[in-house]
C-alpha cells in the first residue's frame, strides 16, 4: 500500500503548521521530514513519516519559567 502524501495545506488543516516559515523552521531545526518535490513548486510529505515524527515529540507540558528570588 502506498502511503498517503500530504501537501502544505493538509499539514495546516491537521494543525501541524500555521505558515511556511514555521514549516521551514521545523525542517531545519526540529527534524521534521523534508518531503519530496513532485513539481517545480509542489512538495509532499509521507503521512507515516509525519506520524513517526509527531510520536517522537515530547508530550509533557512546558515547565513554568523560574523566577529570580528577591534578596
């Protein structure tokens, strides 16, 4: 079975990204799958690769920032 190929709009509808700069940041700095070009301006992403990337992400809430103690 051929895995489903997602485009940018699909990633946006799934709530994974909100903008193209955010997607670029995820690819360059967070290990998001690069996808593959299928045309001059069209890139697709393997759904199983994205699922694996999402499953590898931490799920714990972000800890509260530490506050400096007044002396």
